[in-house]
C-alpha cells in the first residue's frame, strides 16, 4: 500500500490539485463536475508509470483536459433542454483572489457565460492557452489536434471571446459602495434604493433550474429588475439576511431566508452602478456554496 506522505505519485497530484480543479472548473462551469474530474484524474494517474513521465504537471493537465472534454460534450447536450437561463455554479473565493485581476477575471461568471458560447474544443483550447498559458504543442496532445490546428482554434476562440466579453470598470471603493448600497436596498426591500444603484440598462439573469422560481428570460432595465427583485422578496414571509461574499473572484451576496441559503447573487459593477446581476437559486448548484458559507459562520 502506498504511503501518501512519501509516495511520489500522491505528492505530485497534491502539488497540482488546485491547478487541475481550476482547469476543470473553467472548462465545465461546475464545481461538482470539476471535483469529479479531479477524482477521475487521480484514478488514472495512480496507474501511471512515473518513470515514463517527463513532465508531471503537463501529464496531469492532459488527463484532466481529456476527461473534462468528454464531460463537456455530454453537458452541452444536456444544457440544450435546461429550464431557463443557465448560469455556472458559484464558487466561493477568498478576497485575495479578487485582488489578482487576471485570476478573478478567468473564473468570473461573465467570462464563464461567454465560454458557454464556444464549442467544447474551442473552450478547452481557450482555457488552456489564454488562462494557463500552456503551449500549443502541449494542448495539441491533450485535445488530439495538430499544433497548427490548435493555433487556428485558439485564434478563433480568442476573437470570439473578446467580441462578447462584457467590460465593466470600477475601482475597489466604487465596487464596495455599490455592493453596500445594493445590499441595504435588498434587505429593506426598498425599490427606490435599488433604482439609485442599478444602471438604466442593467441585465439580470436568474437560474432556478426548474426547481426554484426564476425568470425564464433575461430581465432588462432598472425598473424591470427592481420590480423582479422586490416582487420576489415580497412574496416570502421568511426573514431575509444578506451576506457580502466573494464568488468567482467578484463581489457577490449570499441571500439567506430564515437562516438557510436560498441564493447567490453576483454583481458586475461599472463606475458606481450595477450593470449586471447573476442570480443563482438552483439548489443543485448551491450545495457546495451552502457548505462553504456554513463553515464560515
């Protein structure tokens, strides 16, 4: 039996585990699926003859990529019949992640939604090349393409993402102020307070997955968004508490009803106004967040 303390295979896997999870999460938009992929990677890695491996990191990323690509193709078919808008599973991140602009951007809900518009192969190539700066030759081995084909795919995917990636510019102080104003208006159910912090063309996407009430189409405009939020909260007799958190490297709010996590709302801020809201209520996508926020208390 292998000793996990001294076993080289275990040591290498543990050293790169966070990287493998992040690679899988950015490809799949699901922390639960990413954890499954990491576990599958370990099972395959445990059978590898390390004497034949020149670059352990590259080998592990290759295993993860192939497993994630297979899973991504399956998920893409499932999402065609998904009820209402699909949002990525929120990932609780630490405040220091938000300070790392590149890392925060790479796991942001806004970017993950843009990646959903790529083909599975384009998404994998984009993530490996643009986010993790992995070479074309290494990516080619992982996806079963030639390096020349990978270069073309990477160029096409980069242009696609750049054309669709939303741009929001706000200083940390502006973001904090907008988040606090929005939180107070949300907790008090104050429609005027919401109107003052929401941009006129704000867009809200909500994901209930068919399990919780959510808008089946994007809600556009500050009056419509305010009405949707206040109307939804007003229908509940439960006590609402709102906790500021950092999810996917960006400011977010955890909404609790009678102490139980009911949803996570991520914000995109431009200047001093909220321009984008991503409201996750699907309980299947909140299990990891529910556990994490419980541990914080």
